[in-house]
C-alpha cells in the first residue's frame, strides 16, 4: 500500500492560457496537484469541489473582479493560502490584496524560480499553520481530558464513605471530602486552605498529620495509625501516607479516617459478655472443683484405679477452667482500667523476692534455679498497683519455669535507669522461634511444638502482662533463640521522686 501523503492541491486562476500552462509546467514537477481555470466563477466552483490548499490568483479576470474573488475565498476558506499575480502591480493593489487576506504578491512577468520560491513559502506557511492547529486541538483535548479526570476524581472522593484529607508539606489542608467533614463535625462553611487546627482538634492526631506531611514516615512499613474519639460516643481511626514527588521528596500527606464506633460498641459488648459469663461460671466451677477434691480424698482405696484416674482428670480440668476464667476476668479488669485505680509505692526488689519465694517451690520441684540480681543500695519506689505488678511478673516467671526443662536456670535482673525500672526475666529454656515472637502477646496464642505440648496454659498470660505494663505506662519486649532461652524485658516509668 502506498502511504505517501496526498499531493498538495494548487488552483491557478488566470485568463491567459499561456500563463496557466507555464505555471502548470513549473508546479507539476514540484509534486503539486494542479488545476487551472480562466474564470473567477469557475474558480469558486472548483474550490467547493476540490481539495485545494494554495491559490495562485490573477486580479484581472474577465467575469468577476479578482479582488472580489480573493475576498470570497478568504471569507469561506480562512486557511487557504493565496498568492496574487498581477501585471498591474502597484503598491496600492498590493496593500489592498494583503488587507483582503492574500499571503503574497508576485508581479508579472516573473521568473519560474520566483514562482517556486513563492509557492514553497506558501506551502511552508500552510504546513506551519496546520501543525499549529493540530497542537491547539491537542491542547484543547488534554485540557478536556484533565477536567474530565478532575471531575471523575472529585465524584469518587465525594462518594467515598471514608473521610479523606490531603495536606501540603506545610501541613495545610488542600483537599477533603464530605465524609471527612462529617466525621470531624466541621461546619458546612469550612473550606480548604486553612491550617490543621481548624479541622483537627485532637493534639496527637494533629502532630501525626504534621509528621506525615513533613515526610517523617515514608518507609513502607512506617505507617503509624491513631484511634481517637469525638465526643462521648464517636470513635474514629486515622491512617496516613506521605505523597512523594518524582525525586522522592515529600509533597504532603493523604490521611484517611474510618468510623469504628460500631466495632468499639461490639467489642465492649463482647467484653461485658465474657466478663459476665466468666463471673457466673467461676463460683459453680470452684464448688465442683472443691467437691471433686473431697470425693477424691474420701474415696481413696475404695474405687478402682481407673475411676480414680477419671476423677483426678476431672479435677485437673476444672482447675484449668478456673485458671482460664481468672485470666479472662483479669483481662476485662485491665480493659476497664480497674487495675490502675489503686496505685501505691512499691519496692520492686521486695515484690520480686516475694514472687520468687512463692514460685520457688514449683521451680525446685523441677530442679531449676531462680536468682534475683538487683543493684546495691536503696531503690527508688515505683508507684503502681501491686496486684498488677504481681500479675505481670508472676506470669513471666511462671512461663520461665514452664518453658524451661528440668535443671534449667532462671535469672531475674532488676536495674534502675534514669526514669524507669527495668526487669528482665531470663531463662535458658526452649526458646521461641522468630515467627511467633510478635504473636505471643495476642490473646489465646500458644506456640505448639514438642516442648510446649505438655504444658497446660490459656494463652492469656502474656496478653495480660502486656495490658498491665501498658496501663502502667511501660513497655514489654522479648528476645529469644530456640533451644537457647528467652529474655522478657519490662520497663516501667518511675514515680516522680517525692521531696
Ligand atoms: P500460656 O503460657 O498460658 O500458653 P502465655 O500468653 O503466657 O500463655 O504465653 C504464650 C506462649 O508464649 C506460650 O504458649 C509459649 O509458647 C510462649 N512462651 C511464653 N513464655 C515463654 C518462655 N519463657 N519460653 C518459651 N516460650 C514461652
């Protein structure tokens, strides 16, 4: 297939056949498609039918005045390039022709080269204008696309049920959607462009959004989230991501807000239900447990060993259930904040010694050693609920005993740092594989392997310890190597020194 562009059409309008032929002879070898006529009326008819880009027009025509033909052409075909050829080339004619829209004027007689130059210039002008029109069209299209895209995005944003807010690098709000306005309880008149505190009353959230906007959290895993409430009964959850430019520079942030009130209510109902059921089950189970113990001791030697085994198993199981209920009640007390209600000054070394004394018999039965290392001299007291501290370290030391084989070593190390106490509970026991380390603080999570199979437990000890440590404003962490042992580290803030 021939893909060459169609030759450009040139119309020659001149009443002298000699000139028409001469022009044709010059233009056709240049690759133009040439048509010619001697009449102005024919010329206008041809223009209506044929594809023509350039007109070479004589002003002296037998039927219509050439100037009139020029005016008609320029009015109906504004992109047409017209070159005037006239033997009566006066300055006045030239000026009038130009005023009427002619592009060039070639006084007769002229040399073929002069014609070639004039035609080439006309062609160049035509092509340049064509290109300019194409670019303008493209630009209009791009603008239309952009505005369509913008209206699409704005429609999507408006329809989104989650709140969306966009900030610039200065932390100013450049965009937000109606859901954001609704969640944050902003007035109808609130508009974009103001500083953050106009939109966000919560100080911590404002700080976080500022950090996102200034590029403090650009790592793929560095995306802190934040839960907050508006009023008494509206709970919201915020998540942010920085907006990065081509060079990785932070241009601002996108913050999304989700309403989690329903989840919170469900969670509270679930906790209340668990607490109520646990509470209701505790006393009958304790009674059953005690009665089983009485029956077992009364029937010693009177029942078959198989029956005695059955009763012992039933007693063990009720003991396990009582422990589980105790843990569940502890958890619901932590969640309701009851544990941190009665803080007292506590001497940590004494508290740890008491726990070690209490659990020492269990360790001794497994031939394990338990030691406490503490700094010399008086320790600053810690202000906390002693029951909470007993529960935290009771759980950690019980775990160390349970998950360390016989003849193992358990070391408790107490240290004072500037503003906090650090307690490490170290064992040389079974250890924990890395893949379980971040999960063992979740409720009911238990590592299942050949070592832990025979250890009874609820999977609630560490969540209780973590909940309590956090309620006291501290932190808990773990390091562990399978078959080498584990170290649980608790840091608790010290009470301000009393004067
Ligand atoms: P439980 O001991 O009742 O199973 P926890 O919440 O106290 O529940 O502990 C969760 C899991 O963490 C345990 O099942 C155990 O697999 C693992 N774990 C806790 N402490 C230790 C430890 N000192 N050494 C090895 N594994 C441990």
